[in-house]
C-alpha cells in the first residue's frame, strides 16, 4: 500500500510541475459527459477570457491550460486584454477562481473527473508586477485545497497550478516566499540557470524572436535543432516549454508548426482557436 501511495504521489507531483453539481446541459460545470475523451493537456487557451464563456469553453474543448490577463484596479483583479476593456464585473474570482472551485467540488476533487492532474492557470500580470502579485497571492490563499502549493522546499499538487507571467517585477516577492500558491513563468534566459522547477516549472517565449520559420516551406535544420535543444534542456530540469506568437490562422502553416512542436516534445500549443486545436490534437492522437 505504501509503495502504491508513493507511486501515485510521484505521478501527481510530476503532473503538477509538468502541467492539470448538476447544472444545465451545455455548461462545463454540469460534469463530464459519459465516455468523454481524455483531456488535452498540451492545449493552451491563449487570451482565454475573450471567448464567449471564459474558462468554460476551454474546458468543454478539454484544454489543459488557460490564460487570463489581470489588472489591479482599486484593489480588485480585473480580467481584460487592454485597459479600455476593463469591466468591474469581470474579476479573476468571477471568471476563474469561483468556477474552478465549483467544478473541482463537482468532479471529485480534480478539474477533470478521474484525471488526477492539475489544470494550469497562467495568470498574465498587466499592471505593476510586485503589487499585483501580492494582491493575487492574498486571493489565492482564500481557495484552500484548490491550488498546487510550494512550502519550505516541497511541492504539494492541487487541482489547479497557477503560474505567474507578465510583468517581471512579480518575481522578487515570489522568490522571498517560503510558502506560495503560484509558480513563475520563465523565459529562455532562465533556461539552464539555477532557478529550480519548483519555482520556474514553465519556460515560455515568443516564437518569432527565436525562429524565422512560420510554417511555410521546410523547417531549417538549424532551427529544428534549436527547438529540440530547448525542449531537451528544459525537460532535463523538470520544466515545461511553451511558445506564444506561433501561427494561429487555420491552414497548413499552422499545422506544420504545431506538428514540429509536438515532435520536439513541446508541452503546450498556444491558440485562440479552441475547436481547431482540439481537432488537430485528436487527429494527431488517432494517427
């Protein structure tokens, strides 16, 4: 029994750093459909909050990661892409934290029933990083047992793993904490440094700053080697890899880039097209 428990704990911990009520029909909170296909852990919903139903649409498409941009405004954490889009009713709690807590209660303790792996909630800070993070930290602490936590050198997996991106000033207060409910989204400059996966579990960067190839024609050999080297170096340290600004217009170019990312072992594919990435990953899995 002890060995089984240990194996389960190791598996869940790896997923935490490698990562994931009866309501009206059609709601993602209504529960998993019978025999529903397994989650797509590599699928990342970029600018998730711009979909008709933030979070819920991504969960209906079985995504393993969602992204929310936040602004600290008069003590509230508002979700929007640009300042002119700020709406006092669209808070991080109302769009993400409360629905996630409700879903976890309804799904037996995890975001996807029978899948003991955390969903990644990537929080992109748009206002000053240190003050916004400290307010975010206060909010996350109100949701006991919902988030993967770091405490005194150990990581305890939870149903949701929060990763902090955006304004780099958030790093300083995070590094001083001996206990936290969030992790840091690194850049390629963090690859191979002393920052451990228990602090930087994710390495993200802009595809167009690293590669010239946009999916048209052959992938240059040197760039393919570069991609594989990045993923290999990150994985050797227990970190995941995500690129943003990859082609996202449906067509052969996008599919070519996504295919190369999958072949290289990249952990997240970035998209605004939920149905398109779901279809691509299902087809790839079937093949």
